[in-house]
C-alpha cells in the first residue's frame, strides 16, 4: 500500500512538472506572436525619407526532416554553415527538393484524427535560414524594421544571435523592429521556419500544403517619428457625384530624441503630376501608447466635388500624399498611396457599387505557379489579369487567404472587384457546433489575429469591395466576433461568410454550388440579402457545362448578383520525362505510401498551370459578356442591350458578317450605338435578306469589339457576340437530296460465304457477314477506312462523370456495342437501290439495333442507324453514335458546324456555326487527366484528307457530333479517377473518328455527385440518326 502511494505521488509530481513547463510558441494556442509589430496598411514610401533593402535572393539553408535534427544554435554568429545549401527567398522549400508537397482538400495533412491543438513534434519539418546583410551607411539614427510578406506556417527570428520574436499565420506580413539588434555594417539574420504550428489548424485549405518563406523579405529604415499607419475611406456622396474623404493617420514616435511632429499634410493628385487637386493640414493629437511608444493621430473629413469614381469598368485612381510635418513646417517623412472613390453597400437587398447594383462575374483564384508553388511573380499576376479582362471576368475571390499585396495594386490599377478572404479554414474539423474551431474559445485569438491582419493590411484598396471571414471553417462565436470587429473597423464594406448562410454575421448570402432550383427558391422568398455564390460551376477537367442556364437565371432576378467559378487555375506542377517532355502532376505524385492525398481534385481551373486556356473559359466569356443582341423576325432591326454597369456602348464598335454555308457574303463595321448601361437601342444593318438563296443556310454573326487599345485589352478585341440563323429550313434536306440525285454509276454486288462485296465508281466495299459491318472501303488498293463504323454507346469518363459514379451507374453501355449480336445481314439490290440491312439484338437488355447501308452511285454510303431499348428502365446513355478508324494520312480536317473549339450540348453557346480548318493533332485538348475529348456539335459536314486532298467526307442528315483524334476511346478511358497523366497516353498515327447522334453534356454543377442536367442527358428511348460517307478522290 505504501509503495502504491509513493508511486501515485511520483506520477502526480511528474504531471505537475509537465504542466509547469511552458510550451514553445508554435505549440501554444495562446500565442500568435512575440514582439511582432502591429499590422498596418500597404503603402509607398518616399525614397528620400524611407529606405528599403531587399533581402530576396540567396540564403543559406538547412532542411531538417524532424525537430530533433534541426541545428539548434544555427543563429549564433560564427556558426559554420559552409556545408549548407543555398535557397532562393521567396520559395516553397518543397519546390526546391526539400520535403514532400502534399495535396489534400478537406483533411489535415498530418492526421486523419484531428485533436487540436496537437501538432506533430518529432516529424515536424524545420527550415533554418541564414543571411548576412550590410546596412547602408545612411541608415544611422533610423528605426530599422524587417518585413516578412508571408511565412508558412510559423517562424522565429534572430538578429546577430539575439532572439527577436515569433510569428504565425502564413499569408499576412510579420514585421519586427530590429533597431536595437542591428549594428553598423554586417549583420546576421537567422530564421527558423516550422512546417506546422498550432496556427496550421486554421490553414486547412483545398490546395498544396507546402512551406517556407513565400513572399518578399526586406529591411526598411524609417525616421524615429513616422507615419505608422493610415486609413483613407474614399467614398461618394451627394447622389454619388462627389467624393467623400475620411482620413485617419496614426503617427508613432519612438524614443525621447525622436523628432517632434505637429501635423500631417494630406494632398490628392489627379494622376502623377502637380498641382494637387486637394490639400489640407491636420493637427496631430495625442493618442494612447501602442507597444510602449507614443502615438498621435490626425483626422480629416472632407467633400471633393466632381471626382471620377472607381469601378472595375473604369478604375480611376488618385494619388494620396501624406507628409509628416515638424514644428518648422518641414517634412519628416512622406508616404504615398493610391486611392479610388467608390462605395460598396447593401441596399434594397442588393450589392451596390457607386449606387448601382452590379453583377459579379467572378472566379476563385489560388496563388499558384507551375514551377514555384505558392510564389507567384508579378508577370504571372499580370497574365492572370490580362486573361480575366479579355474573358469578361470582373471579380476575384482570393481563395482562401489574403494574396500577395502586389495583386491588389494591380486589381486597383486595371479594374477587378475583389472579395478579400481571411486565412481561416478548418474544414478538416467539420461543422458540428461542438467540434468546429469556429465555436472553440481557445481559437478566438487566432481567428481575430488573422482577420485584423488582413483588414489592416488591405483596407486602402478600392478594388476590395467585400471582406470574407474565411472559408469552410464552421460557424460560431469566433466568427461573430470577427464580423463585429470588421463592421466597427471598416463600415464602408459588406462582410460575407459562406458558413453563416443567412445569419447575423454575413451581409450576403454566399452559398457554394447552389443549384438552379435552390437559387429560384431563395430569391422568390423576397430575402433582404443578395445571393452571390462564393463558389459555383466546378471547372474540373472537361467541365463548365450548363453555365448559360445559370446566367439566364441570374439576369432574370435582381437579387441574383453572380458568383465565383471554382476555380481559375489548375494546381498542377511541372515534371519532365527523361527525354524532356513536360507534363503536369497532382496529388499522389509526390506523397509517400500511407500519406493521405486527394489526387486530381486540385485540377479545377479554367486555365492550365501555364495559363493556356481550357475551352470552358470561352463559354465563361460568352456567359459573362456585357452586351446582348436580338434580331427582329424580318431581320431588319438589331436590338442591342448594354449590360455594363457604368460604361456606354458608344465606346465600342459593332461589326457583323453575313454568311451562306459558312462562306462570308458581306460584312460591316460601325460605331456601336449610344446606349447607357441597362438600356437598349435598335440598329439598322442594311441587309437585303430577301435576296438569300433558300437552299443555302445563312447566318448573321454580330460582335461588339473594342475600338482602341486599353490596358490589358487590345484594339479590335471581341467582347460580346451573337449568331442568328436566318433560314433554318435550309438545313434539313441538302445532304440527303444531293445523295439521292447523284449521277449514275454501275453498282456491282456480289456475295460469298463470309463477305458481301460492292464495287462502284472505282471503289470497292466489303461487309463482314459475321459482324454485319463495313470492314473495307478502298480506292484501288488504298483504304479510305482502316476500320469501318462500329456501334458506340460509351465515352471515356470525365472528372464530373467520375464524381457522379457514371462509370458504375452506366457501366452497361461500355461494352454494349461489342455485345450486340448480329441476327441478319440482308443485301438488297434493285435498279434504283443497293442496300444492306444489319439487324442486331442485345441479349441482356433485349434491345435492338439496326443499321441500313445504302450505296450511292458515286461510292457514297448512306448510313441509317436505329436503336430501340428493350426496357423502359434502362439508364441514360453516355453516347449514341458510331466510331471508325482512318489512315494516318488523313490529317487535314475541315468542318462546318459549331466551333472552332471543343463544345458539347451543354457548353456550346460560345461555339458558333462556321466553316473551320484544323489538323487532327490540334483537335486534342491536353486535359491533365485523360477522358472524353475534342467533341464538336451541330456539324453539317466534315472532311478528313491527306496533303494531296484525298480522303473522306461525312455529311449529316441534318447534323451530327464528331471528334477526330489520334487517341482511341480505349486510350482515353480509365478505370479510376486518379493516376492518369498526359504522358501515359499512347498517341497513334491513325485518326479515330466518332460520328455521333449525340452524347450527354459534360455537366458542371459540381464534381462529386451532380449529374448532367436532365435536358442534356441522352435518355434511353428509341433513337435514330443518319449520315453519309463520301470519298474525296
């Protein structure tokens, strides 16, 4: 008994000792920083009074696989780092060969059983950085600050061997005053970065989990008395005609010997030149101390008449200059910033910019570079903005963290609305109120710290029209608190949060992936908040179907004000084969066995990692366009409607082209009419439609084009377009009438036990009696077909197909064509007709399939196909068509149908009917994971020919879908979602041609369960279509 008591006492003593031991900061949930400066807004410093020394570039670097392996005293001057590597800063160390990139969507990368705030200790990776810096001589007497733009996930800082401080929260700056730590001349900066900290519990975003110093590092020298921060709300008043400035400037005085400031002079410039259009001197008043330093403030409120408002359509910027004045009226320091006058508010249940309801035509944008990970260059930012402006995107959500400060400056300059989102996501914890970190008071400080740092850094940017509290982090008291803080700190912008639904802590109902019926239900209940989807139209692989259906609805209801497509860029990284072939990799391509990953789910972009575009982006451009067109029934008047919010159409040109059977007959160009936003006008084009040839199919294409070059948009750029079919009756009969009226040629039909042979006009055809199929089509000895038409009911699954389990749900159709059993092959020849009829049955479903081959007198083959399902409950059909193989020489493609780019029955509004030429090689879209590819809809005819002009023509009765690729359907097919790459595809010299009645749409509501919309499904019902195969000799 006595031994037991002693033993228990010993255990209690050990526990008390453990409890008394202080956790290191990166494990201590109560610590988010040590000695870090208060956050401040982005600003520009006067080069005379404020100096910056960039620390970007090479740093000495040591990577440690586990905590115990890190060099504990590396920060000491004189430490031997000669054997260390060098690493670029900024950089994610995983992209430089250290550690493992991990991609997950929902779960935490270090555990499948989250138990916050526990973080891996032994396996936590550490990066140790050292850099020697020589301070400029002119910095003596200045306050020296070090700035880290972003460090993932937490870090300690030493200067000259002395610990300066600690910070966590990886997507906002950390600054330290290191004046007392530096010395003239050479100084040692040492940084210890942890891959994981307790802060990582709020960084469970759907992206690559990678580490390191991700953004710029620099030293800044400032006067001992300086402008610490300022907040300028530049709004509009007097019916949004005049500018309203509310300016607050905070001045910090460090040390008793610091210069004494008495006032702040604020000046506003229209452009970069003098003189100022507005100027005021505001006296400084004492404020409360911050971090032990004296603080003074100056406040200014004023009205400026007749300012030009900022909007995404007209991003008018002014230059604000703040001069800190001493008692001799001399400037101690000058800082500058750009500002734009605009308002953002919720009125009448709508989001209003500058007093007008706007529609956000948005995308979600992760910071991603195919080589550098989360380190994105200004060049790449500019490329993103250029593409967005040219494809009618006007808004970006910074998913799911504050972006690089330069991004906001560019959005200010070129005009993009921004939803700025806090670096808060705890998706892996789920949303249960008793589980979510949103409702956990232990994480209250972390939530607030991240929110405050975002707002304080970005508050002066006009492009930011909405603050977002975070993403997929549950809801609870912590988000109530951050919402309330933002509304107190910045009443000039709405705040949104998706998990709040319509609760008190969101001003906007911003759901994810709300279906069309959900949107209708919401808006018909007369809500007091607009609906703007923070994510919709999941653009994973071959996707973005039915987007136009969403936008027809959005344009119908005032309170449906757009949304943000998920997402902008495929998050693939570059890898090369031994021979230098580039391809992109994704989740599972780095992670070791046993490490959770979410595979290809990071590939959801409208653009590829190198910013080449997906075909889906063209559909986005069409859905997002700012003008619409209607043609009256007589074709004499064109109604043009201006869907811009602030721009008159007179700034553009209107062009039109009239074509017949794909050949241009006439065209014109004129200034677009003087049409104010939201209004319409009628335009006479002067077309003589009565003179149309009724046999030919006529189309009128109308385009709105840029008149002159503007930033990011070239002159003559097509901004909006529409196509009108003028005589649809011409479509129905032309190909069949041509076949039936073809000239005479003797047709010889002979039969053997195994074959049926047909000879006509120098061509020979043979049909196999075992299969009933055309298996040879020759000109002399040269084949026009290497394999004749075969029934096809399948398509290689897309990412959306895998998401809704199409490969399992519709598995019966995969081998359906091969399972058909020939019942009869009946040749028939009369004086006027030579035909073969093949009848099949599908034993398992009792379905029937019939093909009629009618041979024309010039060697053409009219193919008529009919399918009758054997039961009423068969599932929808992926595709109904025929596939064939053509010689490699038939590389030159011409077609008359919707194009030129890939399109499907639910993604075709951007593809106009026209006459297009291409190579077969160019038909392939290099989606990072393979699947259905290259389709074209509503095709009247196509030809595939050799360089000598010989080949085949396929004519529709009246139309068909097709794809022509160097990849077979089997090559594009795969059994599971992940693991496929472009380099795995075996490219053939052959041409694989699909000629289809139709296939189901690609869908796009989401990629984890949503089916193709019912109107774009191919239902299992009696189906029939026809086409003509003709030789080109």
